[in-house]
C-alpha cells in the first residue's frame, strides 16, 4: 500500500486514516515527492484495520522505519 508523507507522519504515532482498505500484513511504501520526481521507500507493515464508515478506515501500523529528510 502506498502512503503519503502526511499519512507517514501520522503513522509515527501508530495509526493513520486511509480511504484505501489494506489487509493486515500488507507492506507500506512511502511515496515522497522530491525535486527529481517521486521516491518510493518501504517503511513498514499493516498490523490491523478498523473500518470507520463512508469509505474510510483507521490503519494501525507495527512500526515505521525512520526516513532521512523527514522532520520529526
């Protein structure tokens, strides 16, 4: 599953909102815009998913890897 930089920053707390519903165990890939295009970085794995309704869900992550260049 591809995630945005905002979802990544939210995911550092252990969870983030998504319109895409992943399966537990799916790999998370950060799609980070750079001056040369986009950078795709594997950052973690989905632990569990809670459906919230109207096409949104809360994704719990196991642990996200630190990414150089992101402000924590």
